[in-house]
C-alpha cells in the first residue's frame, strides 16, 4: 500500500516540478498604470485577453484593437464584470491584413488620445493556409510583420507625446529556424510555396529585425521597443495546426501539454515585465522576463538595416499603387 502511495507522491512531485519549470519566469513588478493608455492588438482571445485583464487591474486605459469586434466586446464585458471599479476600455476595429484599416485606426487613435503609453503588437497567426491579403502579401507575412511594422510607424507620433512610452513586439524562438536566404526569398515573391511553419519563422525573424533596427532609429526619443517571446502558450493560435485542431489528437496530447505548455496568464509574464519594469533598455529579445541572445541573423547589423530599408520600399511601392 505504502509503496503505491510513495510512487504516486513521487510522480506528482515530478509532474509539479516540471509544470513549474515550463511555466517560465514570473513578473514581480508591482507598478500600476493608472490613467496610461495601452493598445493591445488581438485582445479578443489568448495572450491579448489575459494581458487586458491584468492591465485593467492595474488601472490602465485599454484600447482593444481587434478584427473580431464581437469577441473584443465580450472581453470588455468580462473585465468590467470582474473589477470592483469601472475601467476605461475602448474597443476599436483593426485588421492587420489591410493597410487602409491600419492607417484609419492610427488616425483615430491620434485624434482621440493626447498620448499613448504602450503599444503591444500581440496579434498573429501560425500555420495559416497560404493565401494573399487584399494588399497582395502573404497572410502570415502581413499579419505577423508588415502590419505591425506599419502600425508601429503610424503610432510613433502619438507615442512620442508621452513622457515615456513602450512598444512590445511578440516574437518567437521559431525565428531561429529562418535564415537570411529565407528572408530574401519571401521579399522576392509572396506566392512561392513554402511550408507554413517556415512562413511563421520568417515572419518572426523579420519582426525581431525590425525591433532591433527601429530601436536604433528612435533611440533619441522617449520610446523603447523590445521583442518578447512568450513561449509555448495554450491559445487558439494553433487553430490551423493539424496536430492540435483535431479534437481526438488534442485529447491524446492533453496530459503532456498540461505540463509543458503555458496557460495565457503564464505567457504574459514577460510582456508585463517589459511594460512595468523601470529598466529603459531597448532593442532586446526577452524570454522568461530576462534578455537572451537571438539568432545570428537577428544580430547581424547589415541585415537589420538592409531588411528595414527593403520593407520600407515595399510598403512605399504598395501605397503608390493604392488609395491609402
């Protein structure tokens, strides 16, 4: 009898230890954001939703920037129902797959708010079927990179009005699977077939390159910009991934995922840390609430400059052919 009890205790202890390990770092900052405006893209679910709940508790004025307005309104209702005081929460439409939507959103923010404390580029897709946006770019590339690139530039003006402002770009360690050659191939053609996972990896490497280069270009301003890897988090970003969107396969994996995959609250800890800490470091790549060294391509100065300029030219050419 005691042999089985001891075995059960041992297994439980190991499982608990593994869960604590894979949960990652924890933000211990107690700072509040009373009256400060924070924009969160993709706040209708997952990490964005968890972050919205936590920042509302800390007094922030929230702008939930989402394509799914019904989902965002539901999140707003849930937050207000759980807080003892009435938080200020704005729900606004933003579609990163549309440059015109991004520009319209930025103009609306500029007109409505005197200043913005933080922009969290959280919205993203993973393993999305290959297709083109209305602007003619690969959905993964525009959602995860071009959209945040343009949105950040469009909101820099209102961010500069704050005494101190922050930009957080959600990246991924998947960026280590992409190379400079992959970046070149994607910039050359948006229709060439590539694996969905590689498309995701390239988009995250591109976003990390942008983070590091933009940090240099706005170094003389009040804005700091950093990239955060939340880790492997249980959200609906996997809704297109065959191994997880199948309910039977998911059930088989559930016991293991419960141990090694973070829940959304655990996933936002590094984001919270970079929003709340008094450290004004910029251009960093952060995991588990501490900076880490990204891939060799992400730290290549020539590549970061060239890719930034290529992206700028790509967007300028797109706008010259549109009504934006």
